[in-house]
């Protein structure tokens, strides 16, 4: 493999004759350079170049404007992150081009939509891979992951494994971080899906508008864009779309797909779906009004790639809830709901729905992550107080911050702080709540969802809410 197998001459700013530079690998971390690797400097610190050269890099790639002088060829490109992502794919022979890609972006609902589309396409007889927060799937086999959207080198290797396994479709979550960092640069999506945009990750993006701009990049590279037009940021996505646009709505009867007469309860949801070529009734065991929107987006996506209506309807009727997304466990006479809701919008939507079906008391157990957007903590506290009969405040991946400092931030949003019970240790908070919940109560464990770990100042530790609940059930039988 040669350097300009990875970077074409017309993609470089420099015109140095580096065609014959032999390359054995692609790296963006100077500490990992092996002899003949090409090093992509994605940071602003050019001191990493010396280390890369000392370790045997055969070439250096930097952004235009960065001044670097060294003993190996230096190639300048307009955007080094973009060039790195593309080079990673090319180093594996562009495996993504051998499959159909479906990308899902949004604040909430990405995982649910991703897994729903995967289920539909599998029911249609396709070999489907998935890349999501809850894990990566090559066919039925699940692989654990630490990413929502992996970095370019990991993503390229994953695509390569999927292609070799005969994967036809890959449904993947594309986070705003990943899109902002060009991790998906060079990928061509058959379908891009937009779920919604609410407050999250403002510690990274700064503003919601900046987050919207990052998410809109998915639709610049999508042949078909499936958009939730009930969201106020939908126009940002449609304006960026380069191909066909399919609009989905629960309010606009003129949308390409319109969901009406929705009914939600603790058994699932159902609604009438109208679209240009037909009308059908959807019934699914997925609970919550937001799953009307999620399943409509999945239906529109599946139809856009040629899946027939009957297959989709049957698939939605047979789907199992996604792990950690409105996952219910019966504990005695109470119901425990495990949900990933970690944003104000997600928490409010979950609590609004649970309020409708709760026969007695609604008890919410939650915290907020450390080293993340502090501004949302008080907002989430206000929401929890408004919609819950009782609130238990506890830890949730406090990272380097003090759990009590985070809880104090949450409490600042309460009108009456006596409405909350503070139990910093999440295990004890869960056990306390399970012991006090009675007949007809609903306990919402919010924020952790599928996660089987907790992160504090000492690092990452095993922590499974599911396991805690099941062990409690066994002890109290």
C-alpha cells in the first residue's frame, strides 16, 4: 500500500511527489506508530510529529497552514480529520461500499430507532449489522463497545469484519460528536434518519445550534433523508439534505408519513399510519408515546429501501423492547422501569407517559453525569419534582466530580427540596426504593439504561441495575 492509495493527489494541498511512499498502517496517535505507518496530526500540537518520526513513520499528514519540517514527506490537506477517516476506510479497501448504510442521529431515540430498523430488516430476510450505544452486532452476534459511533480506525475494521461476514445492511447511530469530528467522513449513506434535537452535550458543542449543525452533516451524505418534522430543528436537517427528503409527523397530515389516533398504555402503543402509497395500522409492544415517532421513522426507512408493508407491520408487532429503553421488570406488586433518559427532554417524556399509566405512586431514582453539561441538572430536577410523587437523588457516573456537588446542582431546580430523598450510593438508593415500593407503584431508574458499569473518581466499576433487581427478587421470594 502506498500513501496516495490513501490520499489522492487532488485531495492534497501540497504537490510533493510522494506516490511511492510505502505505508503499512494509518495512525493518529504518535504513541502507537509502527515502522512505515503514516501519521495524521489531528491535534494542534506539532510536537507529536517528532515522536511519530522517531517511531518510524514514513509520512506525516497535517492540516493546511500547519508548519511542520521533518525528515519524512509531509502532506497537507484541507481537513486532516476528514482525510484520516477516509484513509482508514481505504486502508481496508473501502468495506462500507460493499454494504448499504443507514445512519441515525438525534438526541433521544437513536438506539431505539437503530434497533427497530435492524429488527425489521432481519424479518425481511437480510443479513444486518448494527453499530450502537448498546453494542455492535454482526448478524446475531453482539460485541461490547465503549462508543456510540467508533473512531475511524475502529469503524473501518468493524466494517471490514461485517463485509466479510456477508452483511447487507448496517444500521448505525451517528452521534453529534462523531459527525463534528468527521468520524464518518467518506461514508455514503443510503438513508439518514433524524429523531429529534434537545439539550445535551452542551459542554462539548456550546450551543444547541452548533449541535444541530453537526448532526446535519449526516444528511449531506445521505441518498434519502427521513426527518421527524415535528422537531423545531428539522429545517436544519432538510436544508442540509442532498437527496430525497421523507417527512414524518404526528401533527402534519400532509407529511409523507403521518401517525394519527395514537394510543399508548402499559402494553405498548398503536396508531394509524398514512403515507402516499397506502394506509395501515401499527401495533407494537414498545411503550411510550415517543415510540409512535420512533416506529414511524423506522417504517419510513424500511419502506424507502424496498421492504414491503406487511413485513414491517408484522416486525413491529413482534419486536422486543431495547435493553435499557423503557425496560420493565415486575418486583412484587410494583413495576420497575429501567430507562436511559439522561436529558431533560427524555426524562420529561418518560415521566409524562408513566404518569398516565401509574395506578398509585411514581418514584423516580436518578442522578446526572459528572464532567458534563451542568446546566441541565437543575432543569432535570425541576422535571423530576413536577412529575414524580417521590424523587430519590443518587449518583450517575460522577467521574471526577463530587456526587454531592452534582446532587446539589439538581436540587437547585426543586421548588421544595424536601420533595427529594438523597441517597448518594446508587446501589443503596435502588434497594431502598424497592423495599418501599408498594402495590401499583412504578419505580423509574433513569440515566443508566443499558450500562453495566458506573464511573466515579476511582474509575470504572461493574454495576448492573438489572442484576441488582434480580438479586433482590430472589432474596425476597
